[in-house]
C-alpha cells in the first residue's frame, strides 16, 4: 500500500443544469464518505447495470484472468469478483447481477439490492447502454439515492452510433455530476482507464428531487433511522424511498429485523399522502423518469430514425408464419451441431483412450490383481463416463450461450409463450425443455432464467422426461433387435411419449404441489448482438468444468459401487472379482428385485440388472446388457507398451479431430429420420435381445428406460439447484411413473402383438 | 380520441399512457420500465399465435400478454 493515495477529485464540471434540482447531500456525510474511500485499505467497487448492457463483457475486459467466479451464498446466481491493483493500489471489483431496478423482481435483482445494502460498497460503477439511456438512467438515479460515490461506464456507444444516435458523454457527466467514461467493452475501448477514473473521480452526483410531500416524508423517516445503528447509514435515503414506494422486499426485511416502528411510520406517511391524492409509487417513478428524460435529451441531443438490424431480423424471426418453423430449425441445427462435432470425441474417450489407459494400468498393476481390477473395472470407466459427457456439454453450452447472448432466446420465449401458458408457465420455460432433448444437465441449469421459484422447480421436475441423447442408443439397439421394420417409428414415439408425460405431469404438479403463482408475464426483447467469442468460450468452459467437478465424485462412487457388487460372490466358493455375474451380489440382488418387473414383461435378473448402471448414464444400459447377455467379462485388456499406447492415442485423437471438423458442413444437411440403417446388421447383442424379449416386453423396457430416474448427474444438478428433497422426490415419482407406464405398455401391447 | 386500453391498439399504432390499473400485477415493473403518465407506447407486433404482444416504450422492446394490456389505459 503506497502512501500516495490520490485524493478524490470532484469534477469541476458538476454544475447542475437548469432543468434539474440539485440534491444537496449532507456535507458532513459527504466528507465522511470521501474519507472512508481514502482510508479503505482495499476499496470495494461494485458494478451495477441493467441486463443486456454488456456488463459481463466489460468485467471480463477489465478484470481478465483475475476474475473469480463462484455462487452467491445459498443461491445459484453467479458471483463474479476480482482482486485487482490499479496504479499499485489494491481494490476489490464485485460484479452484481443485472437489474432493471432496485425493487427486486428476480433473485438476481434481490442479490444486487442486498449487496448494495450489506457489502459496504465504496464506489458504484454503473454500466449504461448508450443506446437506451432513458431506461438505464432510471437505475442510475435510484443508485444515487444511496450515499455512495458513483462513476458511469457508458457502454455500447458504437452500437448507439450505428442506431443513428449522437452520444455526448461529457454533457452527461456535466448534468449527472459524476464521471462518465465511454466504453466499447467488446473491443476493449475505454476499459483501460475505467477503474482508475472511477476510483479517483466517483462522486455522489445529482440525484432526483422528489415532490415536496414525498421529500418531507422521506426526511422524517431518515431522521428516525439515524437512531437505529443497525441500518447502514449509506442506505438511509434509499430505504426511506423504498418504504414510501411500498417495496415489499424492503418492508419484509425491515420487519424481519425488528424495525416495525419504522414501517408503521412509513404507513402513516403513505396514508397521509394518499389522503392528499398523492400515489407515492407513481410520483417517485414519474420524478425519476422526468429527470432521466431530461438527462437523456442532454446526452443524446440528436437521434436519427434509422431502422436497426434488430428490427429487420425480427421481421423474419418473429414472422407470423415463419417464426416458429425458424425456431424449430435452429433447435435442430444446435442438436446436429452438438452431436456431429462432439460425438467423435465422445467415442474417442469412451473407446481407444479408455482401452489404452486400461492397458497401461493393467500392466502397471499386474503384481496387485485386486487393485488392477478396481482401477480397470471401476475407476477408469467411472472417470471415462464423466469425461465422455464433456464434449457434448461443451458444444451444447457454447450453442446455448450463443443463442442467449445474441438475444435470440428472448425471441424464442416470445414465440412459445402461448403454448406454455396452459401449464401456468411462460415462454421462457420452453428453452430448458428443448435443451433437455440434448442433455438434461444443462437444461436443469437453464431453468435459472425463470423468475419464479415454483416455475423453476416444476420445469426441473418434468425435464428428465425429455428424452436426452443418452437414451437414444438404447432405443436404437432394441428397435433393431425387435422391430426391424418400424424402428424409426418406435424411436419417434419414445420422444413423443416423453413429451406427453412431461406435459401431463406439469399439469398435475400445478394442480397439486406447485400452483402457478399469479402475476403478469413480461418478456424483454433486447437488441440482437453478436456475442464476443471470448466470453462465450469462457462461459461454456466454466460451466463444463463445474459439471466435471460436481459429477466426478458421484459417478465414481456409483461405478465403484456397481463394480464391487459385481465382484462380490454371493455363493459359497465364489472368488472375489472372478465370480460370474449371476452369482455375484449384484446378480442375486437383481434377481430378488426382478419380480417387481414381471408385470412389465421383463422380470428376469439380466434386464433388471442392466437398469442399475443406467442410473449413472443411460447409454451404459446397452453396454451392461452386452456384458450380461454375451458374457463379455470386463476382462483385463491386453497390456500395451507405452510407445504403442501413445502412438495409438495420437492417431485416434487426430482421426477424431478430422471427423469432428468434417462433420460441420453436414450439419446443414437435412437430418436423417429414423434408425433403419442399423437394422440390416443384426449384431450378436440384437440376436440375444430378440431371443430374450418379446416385442411387447421390449417396448415396455424402452418405455421404462425413457421414463425412469434420470442419470445420477441430472439428479445431482436438480439437488444443486433446488435441494436434496426435490431431487429425491423426482427420483421417486419417476420410478413410479416409469413402472406404471411400462405396465400399461406391456399389458396393452400384449393385446396387439 | 378517447381513452382505450392498450389491447385495443393494432400493430403499428401508438398511444400515450394515461394510467395503470392499481391492481395490475406488473404495475411496479411497468412503471420502472417507463410506463409513466404521458409516455408513448407503440404496439409493434403480435406473436404468431396472437399473443403475447410486443410493445415499444422509450428505447425498450418488451412483450406482455394481452390480458396484461387490459389494465393499461392510453389515449392518442
């Protein structure tokens, strides 16, 4: 820490314009704030702004690799912070979630508001969209009701100029009374000196002077607050105004902390104002908008009417006839991209890479058979399972972030709102459901875009019925074995059945446990924007990595558990790890459980046993069926020399990259409907399945695989988002529904087949 | 020239806000987004299935359901 802390410079240009009445901050408090700023060993700069102002891009540009991403305590909203040094001076940069106002409507806004109250901010860095100043300034003016110095980053100035606006940052600084720095975050313009200017120049600014009756009531409340040491002094004016606005969250917080007399005083003021015909909520909003309008007219003196790219794109994207087909085509494109690009990598990880590693491990541990079997039989496949999810997730997350950040997701919600209404949901809920077809895991985290908790829970609970890509191999194998003629119909009907069950279940949940919360629906349609690749990549990478971290323990434990049960002999004289599957504990337990599935037509231990690893990942069901029916023991692979192994892995990786890249053009081709191609080559497994299952039982088995408990990773994601209780309930009712639907399918199918 | 509720406007038409129903479920948020007295609101388009409705107020484009337009009174 250097001794030469720069003094807080009050710009000489803070002469208020004639249109605005200056709020004269209490001078002593002002000096106190400045002193605190100077003395703060590590000043806290909080970054606040409306959604879609390019705030995240700005933070990335400013903080770079110092940015630490975590979660806010107790909620799944991302917390971004960075410890930086500006001209040798340390500071803590804290990015608050996007907010339209400080009267919270979403969990994100509640966090922003709470952080402003509790995190002791020394400077507020307010990010504005230069193209939409009036609305953005509403938040700025609300921020100025706090007693915290403000600096403004006027972002997206390039976009505003393309819209035909003339943006004058100097004029805005003059009328607002705080430093204003023009930035184009996506190109790194203006971001270099941003923090330095904010630290040195931030001032309290010229906020709003509300109508006299309201100012008087606020002043009285502030006087009362002065005697309450528990209320942070920098928030007194904000709290007083929020009480007069009737902000339910502030009232709730104050009453929970024992400030009932304050609420009573506010209510008395509100009653008096009402008697005079003053609606404080409206008067306050109007005063802020009047001032925001004045400020915007000074900052943007000239606006040509120019039709923007967004308007032209929307003409197509929201077209009465083409809008929905375009949306569906885009979804299809995302999935084809995901699977064409990712599946070669998935195959590589699941195949050659694992075999090579297993070979090495087997060779290295030859002297210790038990350890070798554990590593080869459990640990490598376990890690492999987690890894094989990653390419799919990375591509899917990239595509999802692109659609989100570009502004298209908001359009999708607009198009789909009408359909979702019957379920008490709004259009935004359609997106996680669609993503569920790819992989349920990112779909669960996508429920965060929904405002109401009950909506998030309902969507997460029905999501696993959407047939994710991991279930497809099971359908394909069974369709080829049992229904060689109508395979594609079988596969399609699984998807449709999953959706039907999901919708029916949402309807039922709404009528029982999670009634739709009332309240209107408001969808913002932000301008289209080409997202910065760096930000997209960072997002996708971080989400994927956090998935890997979360999944590895559960998946490893489950795989090791299954391996152990398969290795433990249940018969006298059986030897550990070499026992035949049907004589293992696993086999015996499966056998004991299997009568439960007799009414579904597959009450044998083989079919039942294969469902168990399906908890880990549903595509494993096929592998396990193979192991059981064909007696393929998980025999130790032949040991490879180090060199052959490396060679093999390099060649395989290169082939993978080639396949993956060459798949990109074919993504644009029409999708192949159906899976009949697999029918002509009846594999040994298909033959075994055809012998073991009647068509009716096979169909029931597929229905069960479609509907039963999602993979353990999805359960983990649901637990993380909504708590263990909801996760367990989901597991339980899905088992029940899967059984019931399997039973119905088998009994009905028997009548026809 | 009389007062109407916002749902009566056709795409492309604009009007000025008179007031929001006191019981409007989105009253607070709409005020914050600029639905204050005198503000100009334009109906941009309706969604393919007729609902929701895209509106433009200030520089903001947003969509509301037709049922939520009933509580917004406007005049030319």
